[in-house]
C-alpha cells in the first residue's frame, strides 16, 4: 500500500538551531500534505496545510516564520523549525492525500523533536 | 510491535442507520485513545478522546466511543448517521510517553 515516510524519526537539537523534517510520499503523488504537532496528553493540532507549488496555509497561532513549510514537489514536503526553543519539543506528524482520488489519506510515522 | 487495527476498510450505510466502527490496539500499558475524522479534502478533526475516567466517552456530532480495557478496544458509535458523516475515520493510540499510532482508517459512505 501507499507509504508516507517521515524523516528523521528522532532528532535532538540545541536551542537556537534549525531542524528540518521531511515528509515523503513514496509511491504516489501528494498534492496536499498536512503538518500536525502533538503536545503530551493532548490531541493533534493542525499546524498548516501544504499544497504543492504554492505557499502553505497556516493555522491561527502558528508562526509562519518559525515553522517554514516547503512543498516543492508532489512527493516531498518539509517542515523546518527555525531558531528552535525547548517549547518546540514535540511530536510532529505529517499526512498526505493521494492526488488521484483526493480521498485517501496516509500518515507518516511522526518525528520526535527534542530541543535542549 | 505496537499497532492499531480498524476492522473495516469501507462501511456503507443508509441515513439513519446505526454505526459502529471497531478499533483494537496492541499495547499492554496505559494508553490515550483518540478518534479522528477527515472529511474529503480537509484535515483531521478530533471527534473524541479518552485519557482516563468514564470509559464511555462522548464526542462531537453525536459520536461516542467505549473503552474496554480487557478487550483492548475503543469502538466508535453513532446511533443515527447522516449523509454529512461521510468521511474517513481514524482510531489512534498514544501510549503514554510514546508516539501517536494510527489505525489504517475506515471510509464511511452514507447514502441519502
């Protein structure tokens, strides 16, 4: 079946540095990808909607300049956490919609970010 | 390995029919449990969640789910579905301190 690969699964970075998380659709073209984060003991929070070839649509309260999203191709979206702080430590997960039918959703395995 | 299993890949119902979507997980410890819905072309939305307490959880839009610890299950129910409930439904498990694990999803089609 279709696979969404998220990399890295685990990352530790120092405060003030930037870290990039990749979300790839391995065997289908994803016109739309979503980025979520989850805080401990909470549900997922949508951060942004990423459309191939256009600017991401950010949810209210999500800093565009801090969480840079690039959807440069139909198989890759990246989330870059810039100038990371410990409060950015979280679980980030992406999902991708298959471009053919537009109604099949696949999830990445998620990325644990720890900022020290 | 930890996993979440949703029994039905595609469910087709007529309006006013009752709905039950199965979800089982494999994890021996304490878990947080979620049901999410994704309408066509939209992002995930949380229907309901269980962390602790009353195992019968009520969510939005008339949905409810029951956590049965002995069966490792968290089935989603709705007494009477509407056409607008047509969507994909995901069960997810979050072993405390661990990552969120999704089931493969169940597509619900409600015929008017």
